């Protein structure tokens, strides 16, 4: 389960990079990419939380907390885009850095 979560987070990160590149070049990211990014990341987070529930004595709490904070930022940006408002660029960078930090901490938890 945790390996599937890692794979899904990796796919979500690649999609997030596509969104960020489009945003920086002042282009609209395809809606399919935006929706897929959020859905895949949410699914990975649910799997990670499911792993934590199944392993209450030993689970990646730091990764989960960081991913939840990143998800809140991503949800904020998504809601703003539905209202045809752009989010400040700093929010996108903080969201990306948090997600990357959560991913690295998860990899360290699993493989170290």
C-alpha cells in the first residue's frame, strides 16, 4: 500500500510540474491535468493515511502532516481557479515545496 502511495505521489508530482510550467509561461494548464493532479494526490494521501491506520505503532507521521498542509494549499488554489481568480505565485511555490518535502520524507521513511 505504501509503495502504491509513493508511485501515485510521483505521478502527481509530474502532473504538478506540468501545471507549474504552464502557469509560469502564462498558459492555461489542461483541465484534465489539473483534475488528475488533485485526484491522484488525494488518492495517494488516503492510501498513506490507510497505511498509518493499519500500522499505528510505526507510520510516517511527518510525511502525512506535510502532505495535508500541501493539500490544503492545493485545494485553496483550486477553489480560487474555479472562481476565475489566480492565486499568488508564492502559494504555488510553497505548495510545491511542501509536497516535495513530504515526498522526500516519505522516501526516507520507507527506504532508510
